[in-house]
C-alpha cells in the first residue's frame, strides 16, 4: 500500500535518506575536543576560529582554552576558558624596544623561549584550567593545540590520553617536521629571520644547515628545559614522557600550500591547509569604503602592517614617509593604522584602525597591497590575486616576502631605509609593470584549484584521526627511534665524519699539488732569470 501511494521513486528517496542518515551516524562520530591556543600576539585566532566553528557545527563538543575575549570573540557552542593573564603578556612585550627585540639569534631565541614559557606557565597556572584538570568527569579524546614551542601543554594529551593535533599557524619548520616524524625535514630553511638564506646555492644550503644545527641546540638547551620544568610540575610526569608525547602527534595542520611557493616533502600526518581561514565569511566593506573604492578610477592601494604589529617598533618617521609618498599618487589609499583620522589630511587616504581586509583586496580597483608580509595577509593577497609590496620586519616575514618575490607577485623594500622617494618608486614599479598582476592572477588560479577546500581538508583529517583512534598508522617509524636517532646525532656524525674526511683528503691533496706547483714555478722562474737578462 505504501508503495502504491508514494510510487517507486518516492520509496527510493526514502531508502536513500535512511541510508544517508545511517551512514552519517557511522562516519560523524562526535567527540569531546580540548583546544588550547595561547596566542596573545598576532592574528592567529583568525585561523583558529573558523576551524573550531566547523568542528562545533559537525557536532563535536569543544572546550577551548585561550586568551581573553578581546583577542577572540566567543564562539557559539564552545565552552570557553579564558586565561586573563595572557593579555598582560602582550602588554609586557610593549616595553621592549624594537632594536632590543631582534638583535642576535641567541637573544632572539632566549626572548622567544621566555615568551613561550610564560604562555605555557600562565595557562597551566590559570584557575579555570586548574579546575578543568581536577574535574574527574572531564574527558577528551582529542587535544588540538598551536605548535611549536608549546611542549609543556602536550601534557593535556597525556592527562586525557587524547590524540594530539597540532595547528602550525606559521607553516612548517624543521621542529614541526620532527614532531610529525617527518624524516625528510626542510633542511634548507632555518626558522629564524637572522639565519635566513634562500638555500639555493650549495654554499647557502651549508649555511642553512649550520643555522639549523644552531637552532636545534637552542631548542634542546633553551626552549625544552623550561617547558619540561612546567610539564613535570603540572602533569606529575618525567622527562621521558614529554619526549614520548613529542613523538605522538597524530596530525599537524600546516598553514601553507605548495602552490604558494613552498614545496616540501610531507609525511601523511602533515597536511597542508593554507587558506582554511578563508572559510570564514568575509566582513563586508560598508557603504563609505565601498564608494571610496568604487570612485578610485585610477586604482587603489591597500596598506596595512597587520593589526598585531606594535607600531612603537616602527622607525620614528615611518608614517610621515608613507604619507608623503601617498600624497604624490593619483591612486586612492586604504590604510589600516592606529593613527587618528584627524592627523591625516590627504584626501586620497582612507584610514581606520580596522578595515575589512579581505573585501578590500577583493575589490576590482585594488591594484596593490603594501604589507609587512605576514603569512595570513600573503595568503589572502594570493587568493584575491593582488600584487604585494612588502616591508618585512621580523621572524617569518623575511622568508615569506622572499617567496613572493620569487613567485613574481611582489617586491621587498628595506623597512629601515625607507624614504618617500624609495616608497614612491616601489609603488610605481609595482603598478606599471604588468607582470606582477599577471603572475598574481595565475597564482590565484593555482591556489584555488584544489580537490577540497582547505577547511574541508582540515576537518576531514581531524575526523579521520578521531575515527581511527589517533591514526597511529599515519606516522612514519621514526617514532620508534631512540633520542640519539631522533636528533639525528648519528646521521650527523656519519655525515660530518665522511664529508669531513673527504674534505680533509681533498684539502691535503690540493695543498700538496699547490706546493709542488709553486715550488716548480719558483724553480722555473729562477731558471728563467738568466735567460731574460
Ligand atoms: C616572562 O615573565 C617574566 C616574569 O613575569 C617577565 O619578567 C618577562 O619579561 C616575561 N618575558 C617575556 C618575553 O614575556
Ligand atoms: C589510551 O588510549 C588508547 C587508544 O585510544 C587505548 O588503547 C589505551 O588503552 C588508553 N590508555 C589508557 C590508560 O586509558
């Protein structure tokens, strides 16, 4: 009778719906997830927020430990634990002078080690976090956290016997490769700005190898011991258990994509999700900005040194320099700065503390983006096909900028040697040389051409780890290695042993040959003297 009333097609639809619902229940197992993000500097919550939102909308129950609400608004459906003191950490940073902030590699390393130690410490000592840890009924099957330099927080994974998922907001680096057990690490790139070379020539590769070796020592002897101290204190565990946790990452999501000029060999548990923050709906332009950009018949330029940049670290005449250069342009300029509107008199400049960056870049009249070269900004520029003029200031910005130059969509200016003339010439070159826009369009096509959107990729792999209870099978066998092997000490000794020996032999031979040659020349020269005279 039912068949009679619904018809065969109707029945088929019902069956399909039932199957889909059943399958759906089977594949979307919801889980308790603990997210721990200590960012109190930078726009990294822009990356994290849509990811957490997606997890919630898929039915997972997320508890999130993070900086106060000024850094990241509440996410609906998430149980937030806010660590108020993370705010003071940023305020403390403002007392550092720019020069003092990045003078040498060792100073930089101990400064960053201090900073991350403070982050982990403030989180672990927070009353809300303490009571979560003491709440016997709280259970999590997954802990998602920012990597690297958050080692003490891996203790959450141990405490809850949960799978560890890392989110690398600044993309891959050798230390992330090691967490993932990637046996083909990015040997050509040190992390630190001061140690950066492109690693193209043989000589540069060696320089990078030396820098990375230094960074390993820094990690081993500056970062780790301090994190280890916290880990031991708060999770009542020993150091071998931290080293074990460091080798237990189920998955690390990398905020990068090979189409953006950084090709790496990744093991299966390293997944590139660069651009996943674009899943968030873009903030609209608003009527005023819309008509400002619509009216930019000669084109417009977007200028932002990112919301997180501490403007007091800028060279003192930076704003005047830029403003003088902008004053000589036909183009209109949209500028994100903490400066007061009343201080700016040029009528081709539109300034606000915050601008809807993505929609500005998306506007067809915007022909150029002047940026410090932060990763998220460059991903957005690539997505919206806007050429970039970059003023890299610190950390990853130099390496990001260099990559954009190589892709032919940008140029760099030295942040500390800016004059109105230099800025103006930079802008004119970017606007008049059509190759930048052309390359930017090709890059955007490449970047957008992916089988799944980056956010879908991120969520799919996260749930894959849940479905397969940690997905240990994705890890390369390196996790079984001893500490010696883990730090590749054996590899290094063989490498240096062999290469060193070869170099020694070659050097000795060269010296011998040269000496013989010199002696012969000397002898011949001596012989030749009487002939000449
Ligand atoms: C870390 O915390 C200590 C003690 O509160 C403080 O003196 C130091 O300046 C902080 N360092 C950084 C880099 O945040
Ligand atoms: C931890 O989790 C794994 C896999 O999820 C399980 O096999 C193991 O028994 C758990 N250990 C404890 C102590 O609960």
